[in-house]
C-alpha cells in the first residue's frame, strides 16, 4: 500500500513514520510512504503558500495553486490502483477502527495536511474525496492526524504486524476494550499477577480475559459495551423438559 502526504512540514511527518513498526514496514517494502512539500510547487518567489481570506477574519488560508499543482505532480507518478484523497479536517467523518479497515482496502491514500485556518474550499471541491477528523478538537496542522491515519491503517496491512491476532484482538477492534496484561516479575511492590494467568489452563485464561474486557468496557465505554451486547446476545440454554 502507498501513502502520499501533501504537507508544508514533511520533516514532521517523516520523524514519526520513519521509526518503529511503520519504519520497518517501509524498509521491508510492505508499505510506501511519500511526503511532498507543498512549498516546492508555489509560483511565489518567496515560497508563499497562503493568503488572507476573502470576507475578512483572522489568520491565513492555504492557497489553491500550490496544493493543486503538488497534487497533479503526485498523481502523474502513481501506479494503477484504487486510490482515495483525504483532507484531515475537524469537520470530517470521525476516524475509528471501522474507517481504518475501510481505508486499508485502497491501494493508495493521498492525505492533504492543512495549516493556519485551513485550505481554500475550492481545493476540497477539486481534489478531495473525503474529509476525516481524528476527534472533536482542533490541532495546529494536519500532520499529526495524517500520521495517525497512516499508522492505524498500516497495522491492518498483511505483513506489517507479525500476526493478524495482533490487531484482531486489540482494544476496540474486537468490539471491547482490552483486558489487563502482565509480564515478569510475578510480584511487583506487593501487586501479584492474577493466579489464573499462571495456571496454564488456556480455556480459563480466555474466559478471564473476556470477562475482564466486558467489565472494563462497561465501566469506561458503556456505548461500546451496549453495542457489543446487542451484537453478541448471550446464548440461553433451553432447559430439558
């Protein structure tokens, strides 16, 4: 899978996506991440990429020309495949695991990172397929949302993680929040690892983990809990007459 990120700060994106699991996936050729500096495409001799908004108001707005020219240049070099153009925006669809799964079906995602007061609306009309928000808050730019989208989607690509179970049983992905986990030492500052995890009885361990997931989800995310229960009603055994 290929990601192309249009940004004013490519070094900010690279500093996040060149490391850890995503960095290794890039090195292994499982995913490709290309950053494109929008400033390289401006026709302004001072490398200006923004201007004052029509109608007045505080702040600056990113201009159409450098963004659209950058986009056109990127598209010329894209391999054939299913692609989607995303603009990271607070007014977009909320990003979650289901959206990440949906996006992982594409061959190429192009992500536009806004800055200042955003971008000229004609950019969105011209090139953007969908606006996506990572939450109900405002950031200084779209680079962090772009990195989050790349990270979450990449985890779902075969070969990025060692096993599908690494993401299928994670918090939210399974429909529930994750159960508590422990590693050595067995006792730390008087706190002991639950005995069931030391028993070696896999059925009991899975049962304990599921019960803990239900308990934690009900306490912390009742919305997720109610949805999970609705989709997974308990099996009631019929009594023998």
